[in-house]
């Protein structure tokens, strides 16, 4: 079985993935009520998510693991 691998990286305009101290709060700057910019549709096609430990721990503390783990995919 062939699987497709997609690299999805969110970065600031200056090319950083996180601010100092592994801070990802800059991502909240583009949030709008009811708008996910296609993220939900995109992630609905994914069965496995691989991410760095620091990113996972930041999301776990500030957003919650359900952001990645919908019960149907491996994280």
C-alpha cells in the first residue's frame, strides 16, 4: 500500500516556526471566529500526524490535544 506524505509547516513571515521559548502564540493572530482557512478539511484526510515534542507539549498546554487527536488518527 502506498501512502502519501504531506509536509505541513506553519511559520511566521520572518521564517520562524516558533518564537523564542518555543512560543507558538503568534498563530492566534490570524484566528477569526468560524474561519479555519481549510485546516479542518485538510486534517480530515489525515490518518497519522507526526510532530515535534515541544510543539505537541505547547499545544497540549495551550489548546488541548483534541486539536490533533480526534480519536480516529494516531498522533
